[in-house]
C-alpha cells in the first residue's frame, strides 16, 4: 500500500503554475505573501515543473530560500515527452530543476504528462531508471508521474512500474464521468494498484470557480457563503487515498478562500454529495470547450496561435451567448499573434492536449463564428 504518504499531509497543495504576474514576469513579492499565508495556515505541499515558465525560479525565491528545507514539501516534474528529446537533455532537466529551485532534494518527483503518444519515450530514454537512481542517492524521496490519458494505459503503466509511489491525476466533479477525461475510471485504476493520488485540475483550470448559472444556484441555495471553488476542491479531497489536492492559486484572495475551508477540512456530507451529483448532470449537457488553459498547446504552434485565449472567447459565445463580447475578446488576444483561421491543421497541439480536445475543429468553429 502507498497510502501512508498522505496520512500527515494537509489536503491542500499550492500549484505554482498560475502565479501572479507583473506584465510578463512573475510577481515575486506577491508570490512570497501567498507562500507565507499558505505556510502560516499549516500547509506545506508545493508543486512546480520544469516546463512552467519561471515557476521553478519563483519557487526558489519565494519558498526555498526563505524557509528551512524540512518545513515544506516540494514536487517538480521532468518532461521527456517532447519529440526529438535526447536522453542527455531529458536527464539534465533534473539538475536544472535543482539549481532553479535551490532545493537539496525533491520530496515528490514526477514524469510529466504521460500520454499514449509519449509514454514510450520515457522508457526509451531510461527515465524510470534515472529517477530510481536519484532516489537511491537521496535526491528524490518519492517517484510518480502525472497522467492525462485513459484507464487502460494507466493500468499498463502501473503494472509495468510497480515501484511508482504515487500518481497525479486530473480529478474533478465535472469530469468524473467525462468520456474523454475518464476521471472516475482512472481514479479506480490507481486505487486498484494501491497508489496514493495527488489531484490536479480540481477546479478545472478555474472553470469550476465560475460554473454555469444552474450549478451556481444549486450551490448557493444550499450554502450562499461557500465559494464555488470550495465545492470542487472538497469533492476531490473527500476521495479515499488522496495525498493532497493542488490548487493553482494566482492571488492572495484565492489563498485565503482555500484556507478558509481546507484548514479544518470536512469531507462532503450526504446532502452535499447529492448536490454534486446534480451539478454533474448539468455539466453532462455542457457545450463549451473543456479547455483548462494549461497552455501546453502553445509551444510548437507554427502559427503562434493563442489557443486557450481563443477558446475562452469561444466559450463566452457558447455558454452565455455573449457573441459581440467574444468577438472583441478574440480580436484583442490575437493582436500580433496567429488567428484561429491561421491554423494549418498540423495537429501538434492535439498531441499534447491533456483534455483531448479536437483543437483544429474548435479553432475552425471560432474562426467561423467570431472572426
């Protein structure tokens, strides 16, 4: 069993992916204040990654250089899934991550974003063995991987690599029965293999902090003082075998809100579970693009198309009929960049999309409706 990893860990983790920014640079002073508030409340888990722009460096400045190493838990990730990646380049990411963060070791180290299209590269480049070597040296405490594919592949990877200590899965109430994300089935596979779980995307890239009006009414009728995001995070944290639930916080208010209901965490009660099931039914009818703005799709786009920003505009039209506002928004976000109609259907973006979105089709729709 791997469950012992999560027993003493507060079930809220700080996702360092969506940190506040001043213009293009991460706002280090605001990040420090967020880290301080998080730590003062008794939370210790921080999650970053080699490919999050500026995140590892910011983590080093706001956290590692300011707190005793044993006082916090740090996770980062190695991304070897990119086509053309060499073994030397992949392994050098580990050294770079140590330097960027200034950490002496990583408590949790993940192979990043395993998909059917890339997981064999981790085998070919001997990354599993490399991670185990670093663990034997004491530079890694626990080895895991983040996963964005289906239960059959997850079962195969965990069968081939029983040495894995934990998995990081996208779990949220909106995607629980989603036929592409398959949250529930992936969760069940991980538990079948007795693996503890770190939860990512519990608020679906912020989408569940501002859900459809029908869902808002469900939640507000029951408890007008509970934030919409709190329902999503408490849903994930109420599952068995959870190490921590990552929240990608971008400002102090989000930290304060998360602390308010997670410091003395209480699992969802029977009535709250019923309300969540009703919300899931509503989401099952949603016609919006399920983009979480992870921005993996942008790197490598030959036309420099700001895909997540275009989908945000498209969803304004799809969810609320705000067509004119969506047209203004899409014109703004594509200024100086590629437009939806510039897509050449190379589908590089679709190969790395964790949500398995038919991106080219959605860009075509956005071009037809909003350009």
